[in-house]
C-alpha cells in the first residue's frame, strides 16, 4: 500500500466506514477472503450482460428482457457513449490512468452519455432502492473533472428490478462542496493507513455476516 497516496474508490471508502477492521483484513492485507454472496454474483452477472448488450457484443439474455425498455431508452440518447468506463483522478483532480502511481480516486462508471455541454452518468442497481446520493455526487465531480468542457452532469441510479430511476443533476458550481464532503472521510482513511489503526466497529452484522473470524476480531461470530 502506498500510504502517501492511498487510492480510494466509493466502495472502498464505504467499506472502511462500515468497519475499519474488516476493511483492513479483506482489502489491505487480504488475509481474509470475502466470498461473494448470491446478491453480488447476480449483480456482476447483470452488469456483464448489460455491458455486452450496450457494446453490441451480445443480445440481452431472455431473463433480463424486462430491463430492455429502460436500458434501450438511455442507450438511444444522442452523444458519445461510455460503457464500463474506468476513471482515475490525481489529488489535483486531474485525469490519469486507472493503475497510475498518482491515482488518488478511481472507479467505474457503468454507463454515460457525453454531449456538447452536458453529460449523463448512470449506475445500474440490482437491489432495493435506497435514498443515498453520495456515489452520484462523486461520479458527477469525476465527470466534470475528466471532461472539463461539460457544464453540468445528470446522474442517476437505475433500479432495474423496479423499472425506475433516481436522478440528480450537478453543475461546476457544486464541485467544491462535493470534494469538501468527501475530503474529511478520505483523510480518516488515509490516517488509518498511515498509523495502521483499524479498530473494529461492531454492528448487527458481526455475528452472522462478517467473514472475519473470531480469532481476528472479538465481535465476530465466525469460528473459522
């Protein structure tokens, strides 16, 4: 781990905030394997199917045909398309390559459409709708930094199983507030890595759902 420039993503940041101990053991030292659940396996399968469909590589499997109307509607929007676009920014909010040594924040945009002055960034969701726009805020800030000619970005969670989309629009004027919201959270993650301090954060998930064994965390209910 490069402690002077610890790359983070939305998922890694939220994993750290959920439980620093679990984060360290599953994502930093990787001494504990976090096996995929049925939900994550299903989500990965859907994302791959949509990627192939949107790239014109394969038809959407029959079991996902109920998603077609919504997916093809956004696919038909005019502009340059982004499909499973890997992004990375430096600490100076400049675009860089995904695995570059100066990558500060990185992630993957499921689907995007870029027009002359506006952009659309969408994230496919296979679970239940939730009222949380943090990830959309991050994607908007990244899009506005990566494509500085954009004046605004409309972001959205596409809740595939519910045939609905939650959207929120951001402009360049929102950028300072967005990074200001994320900055203290990222600082806490960076400081934890620098000091190698990852205390457990017990919750109702510890006993039955955490992959960390009891030998590595006193709150875990897992024996092995």
